[in-house]
C-alpha cells in the first residue's frame, strides 16, 4: 500500500465513520493482503469492484494514473501528489516514452472527464 494513500485510508477509517473506504486492487494477492490487514478491498475488474466505483464519490490517487476505469467517470479525484516528486519526475522524463504516455493520459482525462474536478 503506498504510504500517502495508506495514511489517508486509515485516517478515514478511524475518524470518519460516515465514509466507507474501499481499497481498489489490480490483483487478488493485493486484495487478499488488504483483507488480512482487516480492511475492505475489491478488484477493479470484478463486478463488485465496478459497483463500488460507480457508487464512489471520491477517488484518491497518489501518482500518475494512466487509466481511469469507465465506472469512475465524473468522480472527484483527490490527488495526493507532492511538488518534490513532480520536480524529479520532470527532470527524469523530459523527452522519453514515459513522458509521452503521461501527456497522453492528461489529454485523455481532460477530454473524457471535462466536468471532473481534480483536487490538489
């Protein structure tokens, strides 16, 4: 579990009982690990995971996410990036393939989610 999202997840569990946080996973190993820690988790590709995404009000990200599942259309994105990482990222990726994929992702998000607020 990435550190910044992990602490946000745990904070919500402990201090905001009115919110139901669910850790979304790409593979069963990660989902099982999160379950063993006593938290709720679902797979992105599962029907239950898709249902969770459709009902969610906020999606928390920490790094660049290249793909937003269709079920997340219109959701509020809480982006937990911090400036230092972005400075290093810019230095390392200028002109490389990764930079092109991230640029494509940003363009795609703006095109596909024109009303989607992003919180920084």
